[in-house]
């Protein structure tokens, strides 16, 4: 639940950033702040969060995949186009910061990578609903990693090639020439790509919110009443709205997308992906303590537990640094 809720917070923040980018295309000198756009995105989530079940989200989920492929391809293509332009930003790949900052940056990056690949946990869990589990889990993971490579990796590689160390967590912000205050690509392209992103993020946030909804509603709802009876609708509306409002407030208060991602990876995805599976294997199948599989699982669990703790410290440290640099509800 914590991991899913962390994804909702991160998506609310990123959705607000994309809405602000769309606003600045239309109103280059506009005075609206980032937290206002986060709130607007939160209002969209308030509506979408009322979909009653995973099944009712099936068309939104399909649209989400299409939009993800579209805006990733657009971002990669734009990065390549800008990188080849005569007036392209200077490419500087040097690593900045003192040794301490660099070391903590490494652990931050590991946590972000864990968050990226951690998306595979959703098809893994879905595959356990009905037999045969093993084959479906492998198909789900292969599909997930294929999408990750096609989206995250293409954008990361082309974005870093084009902008070097100046590449931002939201690569679209690099499409604006800071010196001339003009975009390297047509403004309609910026608007359209950010629109794709906003729609996709809203779909992802609702999907990750659904497990929390299902767990809570199993407690607060009355199974003897119909799904859309007043007795079940009102508690569902209140609880779902409350969770969306809380996520929106946190996203508006701490608008540091990279930091949120690294904390999410350290606290949630590293234990879920690298620690708990091998621990569960040892407890379930009870391999001999003299066997190779027992000790390799134990080593993996210990190493990644330590990595998770260090990454969490690095993530919290970076949030504190950014919170000191900026202020709550900062317009970044």
C-alpha cells in the first residue's frame, strides 16, 4: 500500500509539472504556480478515482499504454532533433559535486532504477490470481521489461546524449532554451506531448490507487448490500477522495520528483523486488542451510537490505537539501 501510494504522489507531482508546461506554452508570462497545477491534476484524479474496480479501468489501462509509447517516442525523437541542431545546448557529461554528494548520488540513482524496474511487480501480482501462475508471471514480466526498455531507456539515453548533466527529471523542461526563452521544437509539439503525459499519468495513478481502495473497502463496505447502494457508495466516495486529497497536498508541498522517486525505490521497491522474494523462498521451500541456494538468497537479502537503508538515507538527505534550497509549495 505504501509503494502504491508513493506512486500516486509522484504522479500527482509530475502531472502538475506537465500541466504547468502546457500553461506556459499558451501563456509564456503566466503567473500561476506549480502547486496550483498539482491541485488541478488532483481534481482530475478525484473524478477518475471513483471507478469502482480494476475491471472498470481496463480501457483506461489500454489507453495508458498507448499514450506511454507515444510520448516516450516523441520525447526521444525531440531529444535527437535538438541534439543535432546547430544551436543545440552544449553537451557536458562531467559529474558534479564533492565526493560525498557523488556517493549519495549513486545510491539515489540505484533507488530510482529500482523504482523503474519495480513496475514489474504489478503484472507479477496479477499473475498470481489464477493458475498457471509461473508461465503468466514470466509473460507479464517480459512484456513489462520490453515496455520499460522501449520507454524509460530510449528517453534516458537520448535525453542524456542531448543535454548531458543538465538533463532534468522531466526531460520536456529541457526543450526550452533558457537563454532565449524559446523552445527548440514547435510549441504545438510541447503542448501535445505534455497532454499525452498528463492523460497517461492520470491513468497510472488511478491504477496504483486501486489496490489501496480494494483493501480499505473490504473493511468499510457492507458485502450484503449492492455495490452502488448508498451504504457502500458514500464510504467509498469519502475514503477515495480523502486519499487523493492527501496525495495531492504532499505532492504540492514537496515538488522534487527525482527525490520522491528515489525515496519510493529505497523504501518500497528495493525490499519488494530484492529482499522479500528470496526471504519468502527460504521460508516456503526451506532449502538446506548447507545448500548454495539458501546462502545465495541470504546474501542477496542482506546486501539489498543494506543497500535499501543507505539509499533511504541518501533519498532523505537529498529531500532535506532541496527543502532547504527551496520552500514548501515551491514553484520549481
